């Protein structure tokens, strides 16, 4: 009897010790920031009948970046885009520009007034008398790429009667095109994750996603497992984006096909089209110029203006301050350079009256 009681006490003591140890390890992991962080900048998304995801209309989200580099506040209008509401009927005498792109265009890491599209609108409207009022609509959405941008243009952008459509290209658009339009999934709490990653988590069994979100120690081995599985089952080779005929050549061709369709659509609605190359953070070696060269060749065949921002970024005396070093999105200074390059092209080419 006493032996059984001692065994039970020992078992309870072992359980308490294990529990305290787990709590101690969890507290240490949290204090040292060892666990992979969960995204909090992109936690306000909803599904859409046409688009794979978009910011929740009317939502506001604010916080601190995962890299601890900046505070953010993202407010969305009734369409789910950054900025003020857009009148569905274009006001008389207004020249309307629609901006499409991903998180670079959306303006992750900067205030809405600091985005290159907002700066462009300000500069165009500061030209003085003799020019129409210009309205620039920012329809950039994080994790978008040419196919999803085309869908947005066709179903939500063209009804706004834009006179000019400006599309921002980032090299990771090729990777996103390779992964496909169904690669992102919206979780019930509004965060977006890779669909493949969500399916792999589901393979672990019920409740694993909850554990993954709230138990930091558990998150470390699971993230390593997820990364290895995804790399094996959905391989990408980012360096191959910067050379012709590489692993992502078919994705490059699909990017060009999507742009062909966008140009055809905008012309059918009496609007102009401009493509802008938005370079990702340097250092910019010789290979960094490949996307610009390829897009310039496509633009020549399509007969549309092309704006290459890479040269201006390289020439900037503030090159080290153009991007957030860890987050890797453009800072306000980077957006200013993009806006200036766009302004020069649009005004010198008389694309904006």
C-alpha cells in the first residue's frame, strides 16, 4: 500500500517537475525571442469572390513590425485598399490613375502619405494651373502578383474609369506566379499563410495550428519541419529569377502573358498602361539588371512605357537608407525615388495632361 502511494507521489512529482520545466523553457524562448515570429502586419484579410484575399474593408490595424524596425498603422477604405474612399463615379475634370502591385505598392513600412503613389499624386497636383486635378488610387495588396492584379483590374479597377494604370513589378512576382493563385490562404483570424503550409499543419492533427500559434517552444521544430517539407514539395529558386532560361522561365513567360492581357484590357477601356520595375533591396550586382532588361524588351513589344527605378536607386547617395534592412521593404526615402522616376516619365511623355 505504501509502495503504491510512493509510486503515485513520484509520478505526480515527475509531472509537476516536467510541467515547471516546460513553462521555464517556454518563458526563456519567449524572453530570448528564439521562436519564429507570427506575422502581425498582415492580419486583417478576408476572402473575396474574385480575389484570393484582400484587406478587410474599413479595417485598421496597427502595431510594431516583426523586425522591430517601425510602427505601422494601415487603414483601409470600403474597397479594402489603403487611402480614402474612391468615388465610384469619377469627378468631372479629374484624371484618375490606378496603381496596382504588391506590398511595395501598398506601402508596407511607411505611412500612406509616404507611399510612392501618394507622393506622385502630390507632385502632379502641384504643377499649377493648366493641368487637370489628378487622383491616384492605391490598389496595391500584399502578396499580389500579375495574375491577381489583372483580376483586380478587370473586376474592381476598370469600373472606376481610370485614365492610366500603373503596375509595379517586384522580382518576387515571378516566384508568386510560379506558386500560383491558390498559394495563399486566409485563416479564420484574418492572417494569411501559404496554403501548402496550412495543409501540412493540418496533417499534424486537430489543434496543431492553435499550439503552433500559442506555444513558442513547439513552434521552433514545427517551423523547421514545415520549411523542409515546403522546400522539398514546392521548390523555388530565387536566384534563377535573374537569368534567362532558368528554373523560373515558364513563370517569367506567364508574367508577360498576364501583362499582355492587362494592356489589352486597359486599351479596350481607353486607358493607358505603364509598367514600373521596383527593385528589391541591394546589393545590386549585374544580375539585378536582368528583370529590367527583360521587362523593357516586353514593354517595347507591347508598345507601352516602362520605368526602371534601379538606376536611380543605385545612384542615390542614401542607398543604405532606402530600405528597412531586415523587413526589406522601401522606406520613405525609397518611395520618394520611385515617385520621382514615375513623375519624370509621366510628365515628359505627356501621359498625364
